[in-house]
C-alpha cells in the first residue's frame, strides 16, 4: 500500500500545535455558521406575505433551485454514514450505481414537478388536497411529512451536534442547542426564502471543499489510476473495488447477485424519492417558471452524481492510508485531520456542518409548513405572524425530542427516504396521469403505502423476519398502495371538481411557451446526452482498466476484458442517459414549442 499520504500528514501536523489546530477547525465552522445565519436572517427582511414565506414568492432562479435540491438531500449521512459504508467494503459498486437513483430528478420534473408548479399550491400536501378535492388527502400527506421529515430532522440535528461536540469543548447537550439555533433562527424568520438562499451558499461551500479535498487526497495516492490499482490489491478488504464490493457469508449479501438485486431495488426506490418526496418536490413550487424546474432538475442530477462519486470514492480510498479506522463513519473526519492541510480539513468539516444545517433547515420548514397549513388550516386563513409562531413551536418540539431520544435511533430512520416512495410515489404520479384515481383511493393509498413500508421495516429490525431482496419494505408498501388505489378507484367515481382540476393541470401556461426559454432549456437534455457519451469513457480508462490490470483480468494481448461486471455496468450509463436526454428533449419541444394540444389528447387512463 502506498504511504505517500502519511508523510504529508506528519509534515503538516508539525506546523501548528494541537490547541491552535482546534482553533482553526472551531473558527472555520463557527464563522461559516454565523455567515449562514446572517444571510438567512437578512433575506427575511423582504418577507411580506405567506407566498413569500412558503414558496419564496415563486421567483427562484435555476441556481437557487439547484442549490436547494442538492443541499436538502445532502447531510451528515453521506459524508459520514455512506462514506463509512464504502470504506468498509462497497467502494466499487457505489462508484458504479449512483446514476440509477438520480435520474429520478429528471423524470420527476417531467412527470410531476412541472405540473405541481402549475397548481400554485403553497405546499405539496396542499396540492394533493386541491387535486382530489378532499382535505383528508391533504391531512394524511401532512401527517406523513411531520412523521417522516420530523424523524429526519432529529437525526440530522443530532448528527450535527455530535460533530460540533467533537470540534469544540462543549457537551453534547450544549452542541445540540447551538446546532438547533444555527438553522432555526433564519428558518423561523425568513421561511423558504431564507432556506433556499442559505441552501445554495451551503451547497457551494461543501461542493468546493469536497472537490479540493478529494483532489488533494487522490494526488497524495499517486492519482486516480494508481489509487484504483492499489485498492484492487488491498489484502485487508478484498473485492472492495470490484463491481459488487465485499460480499459473502459474513455480510448482508451472500453472493454478488444478491447485492445487485438489493442495490437496484434500493436505487430505484430512491429515484422515486428524488422525483416526488416533499423535500425535493417542494423546491419546484418556488421556481420562477417551468423551464427553471426542468433545468434545475437536470443540473441537480449532475451535481448529486458527481458529488456522490467523489465522496464514495474517497471514502474507499482512505483505506490506503489507514484501513482500521473505527467507527467507520468517521473516515472523512479522520482524513480531514490527517491527510490534508489544516485549513482544507477545516473547510471540509465546515462543509459537512453546512450539509447538515441545510437539510435541517429544509426539514424544519416543511414540517412547520405542514403543521400550520396542512393540519391547522389553509395558509390564507392564517397570518404570517401566526405561521411564524407555529414554526417556532415546531422547532422547540424538535429540540425537546432531540434530547429525549438518543442519537442514531434506528426507528427514526424507518420514516425516512423510501417511505415517501411507497406512500407518495403512486399517488403523486397518478394525480397527474390518471383520470380514474379518486380522492378516497388517494387517501387510503397514501396511508397504506406509509404503513406498508414502516411496519415491515420495523419487523425486520426487530429480528422477526428477513425480507427477500426483491421484497424490500419499500416494494411491499408501494405494491399495497397501488393495489388499494386500483381497487378503490374501480369502485368509486371521480368528481367533476377532480376532473376539472386535472384538466387544468395539463394546460401549459402561455408565458412558458417561449422560444428563447425553450432553446435555453433544451441545452440541459443535450448535456445528458453528452454525459452519457463521456462517462463510460472515463470509467473504462480510470477505473476499469487499472482495476483489471491490478487483478490480472486483462486479456493476453493486454486489452480490456469486456466480459466483466465492471465493464457491463459502466456501459449501461450511455443507454440510460442518452435515452433519457432524447426523451426529455422531445417532451420539452412538444410541450413548450408546439401549439397547445386538445386537453383530451393529454389525458390518459389509469
């Protein structure tokens, strides 16, 4: 194993005493947080009404939507938990598979996000209530937001507090309060306007810090090709760089096929999360127009996949410097302190803290909005000051629960992420593309989808059952939801109000039928096509080739062996992204460039 990173670490650690090193980490994090609080609070000065507070006046440009989409999905979990997962043995597949999930941004915007913006609802749950002319649907959607994102809010708050307590001479309780104040102050005052602005600043910070950090670490290991080759020969964790990672009797996946099935199911579920989940879809309500929705979704897809490859890759490569870090969730923090100059390490840690705060501010705002608008009453019946009081009470409740529940309690995670794929996914997509789904079917489909995911996951966690890879809780929940929706819709009748609302959803706003806007938007799907052509070339040259060279898999003449999992999976990228780019370009041209089609042609049956 190369040791180039370790001498560099020793060289820099001699420059400053430990007390001053702590000051560098502490001050960098503290100053960045103060900046976010100041900017977020300043943005609240322009809040005049609930439309400003809930959806930032519906005037957000592409950059702010991209920044908020990416920042709200990134948190300490990717920098700590998922990086630790790749460090433990799954670097190879995590480099190859991210492209499956993130395409949810694109089909989500095409099939749901643009239509959601047309509704001009203040919250996504409110959209469901309007679409099905049934306040019960709005309330059940609001309850899932409160339970799901409320649990996620606790997890990211506690994760940020743990990180802060490691950096500063503070107790966990003190760090918890400071973390809570760090995102609550501006979220309470500025609402969505403060959230998307600070999200974008945080996105720029952790992206910039991650790129510099990964570049420095990889350079210390001799470059990408050399590092991949060394990882392929890593004796302490064999197969970590292979397409299936570490599998076998002592792991969750007995065979490579088991891992493949599990990974595809989970990634497809997360694709639906990116497409319709409240913390992602709600960003579309803030967009300036539908073109911003589409551009931001495609550019966010690129940003997330690039960041994931960087973080997952460096998480595994840290084994070359130290393969015995425990707990593995601290690998990025260890590297920030030992493998890079102190200021760069401090900048990265500040970026990780920013990722946590950005997610927390998004979750707090969405939970608060649901309590105020979806559970207690419609926004136009409440004043801005009342909504802020509700937001404050919601934040205090989250803080209190953070003290009550110990950090990293698994049951909190049961409500996170994929629960929205099973609960919201079928209802959200059918609300646009089905003229037969009824309000009763939507209500019970959302309810059953939620419970059908959470209960099986709880049973598995309790050790009472082990579900097959093809029958993960998210699949069970989604299957039950679809079955309930079909059964109840066949026995019910769509009201005239529901039919009329859906008809209006399929009317493209006149201001979006703009040739100049359409040309600019079409640049994004062409980027998808270019990405689909470029990425396999990069993967084959910088990952597959050095991996096969190190493992002796090259053919006798020294050429690439095309019959391996690493090659086959790399070649799926152009199939997915070129096809998706062509479809997106065609839809955009047809929807915004052609004359309005008769509504009857836009409607489809269930």
